[in-house]
């Protein structure tokens, strides 16, 4: 199969077939056969365009690999033969088939014709179907078809005449063998009779010498003479039939020679017909090439028409391209004009981004100041409460001082200790200073908060 179609049965597919298979490993044989049968089926479907299923019973790989089934093996060989006579090297295989013996050649042709007829191919004779497979599916010119049909008819007649002459020669050879056997048997019988006559003559001569009585000798001699006459008549009849058989043999030999000459003439004509078929095959191949070239020319014409259409489209595209170039130039001018605007926009974007960052930063600062303000406000409230307490203490001290003054008998202003005076002054000055300081800080914080909000 690799020689039939190396591009289809390639080395990659061949590597999947295990070459080293032991006689006991029938499973590996079945696996190899299954791969081969599947590939051959694909070859029929894809290359020969001849589906096998369900018209042809595929060989059973299990029956071949395990049981060596002769029927399935014959179907596999039948598939391989049809692949061989339909491949590129078909002429070599056809010549090999033509060189086989008549019986083998007839069997091979019959197997191929059976499979081709199963696949729906119409062929009038097995030899024609081998030499001219229809797998090419190429329409031939009218004169080639007529010549092919005429040659097919002549070859059919020649094959029929050849078969008839072969059968006739076989029958004549059979008759000649029978006549030779009869001739040999007659010759043996003739020799036996001659021997018997000679024996009788010797016995008669002895009896003549021994018998003294003349009457007995005459009577015995007459009997022997009558017997000799009968034997001579039988010998004459045998010689006559022998001559007749000899004449018949000569006639049959002449007919056999004529038939052989006719057979040689028919073989020569068949050889000439095969040569003509080979020439027709060459013409068929040339016709196929011519048709392919015509198809190529038609495809080139279509491509030329397509090229003219493409040229028209190219001209239209060139015009559109010029228009687009003008538009592009206008857009470039506008782009150059808008470049400065774009730069300004970028600057504005950067400024906006910086301002946004500053706003975020100011917001953080405002939140921080607000937090500090709240803390200072808490401290202020504490100071206010402390100031109120100090004021209350101051009032209490004033009351106590007034009370002491009213008493006047035991105390005076000079008797007030310096420490009490200092406490009073500090108590009077501290709240005032704290209040002023807090008011200033509060006003500063309010101003900052308003600025940040703005």
C-alpha cells in the first residue's frame, strides 16, 4: 500500500503498524489489521470516491488475525488489488497481472471486477476495467469514446473467440489423447494376435509332425486354418480401424495446428489491442491534462476579470485616498492649531490638579485646626470654670476681708500677711490674662477657619 499511494500511506501512518509481532500475539495482529482496513476504507472514500459500506462486506480483522479466515483474507486482498490498479503506478501492476497464468489472471480480474461492480462502476469486461479504471472521472472527447467503445467490442469478440478456441483445443487434445490411448491399445492387441498366430503356426507345425494319420491331420489342419482365417479377418479389421484412426488423428492434428495458428493470431491481435489501449490510456492522460489546462485558462480568465474589477476598485480607492489626504491635511492644520490649546489645557489640568491637592491639604489643615479649636474651647471652658471658682473665692475672701475690717479691733490692713495679698493679686490678674489670651487665640482660629472655608 505504501508503494501504491505513498502520499496517503505515509511513514507516519506506517509507524503505527507494529512490524515485530510474535506468532502467539494475535491481539497485536488484529490491531495492525484493523488500522490497515480503516486506512484502506478511508482511501476508497477520499481518494477513489467509492464508498464501500454497505455495498461491500469489509473483512473481519478478528477473523483474520485470530482464526486466519480465508474468506476475510480474500476480501482484504481484493481491496488491495483494486487500490493497486487505481493508483498512479497502475500500469506496472496491470502488466504484472497480464503476465500471470490464464487461470490466475482470470481469477484476479474477476475479483477486481466484482468489487468495482459492487461500488457501482459500469464496465463491460474485466480487462477493460483494469486498464481503464473510471476512478479519474474525466470526460473524454467523442472520438476517443468511439474508439474506446470499438476497441472494447473488438477485444470482447477476440476474448470470446479466444475462449472458444481454447475450449476447442482442449477438447481436441482430449480426443487426441483418447485416440492415442486407443491406438496404443489396438497396437498391443495386434501384437498379441500376431503372437497368437505365430504360436498357433508353431503348434500346427508340431502337430503336423506328430500326427501320422492323414485324416486327423487334415481335419485338425482345417480347424486351424479356419481359426487362422478368423484371426486374419480380425487383424484386417484392426488394421482398417487403425488406418481410420490414423486419418482422424491427422485431421485433428491439422485442425489443432490451424487452431493454434488462429490462437497465435488472436494473441497477436490482443497484444495489438493492449498496445492500442495503452496508447488510449496515454491519450486519456493527455486529454485529462488538456482539460486541466483549459480549466486553468478559465480560472486565469476569471482572475483577469477579477483583476480588472480590482483595478477599478483601486482607482476608486486612490481617489478616496486623495480626498482623505486632503481631509487629513486639514485635520493636521486643525491639530496644529489645537496643539497650543491642548498645551494650555494640560497646564490648566495640572493647575486644577494642584489646586485640588491644595484644597485637600487645606481641608486636612482645617480639620486639624477645628480639632485644635475644639480642644482649646474645652480648655477655655475649663479656664472659665476655674475663673468662676477663683472669682467665687475672691468674693468670699472679700467678704471675709470686709468682715475682718468691720471687726477692726484685732486686725488692720497692715496686719494682712504678704502672702494673702499676693494670692489676691495673682487671683485677680491670672483670670484676666488667661481670658485675654484665649480671646486672641479664638479670634485667630476663627479667621483661619473662615479663610480655609473660602
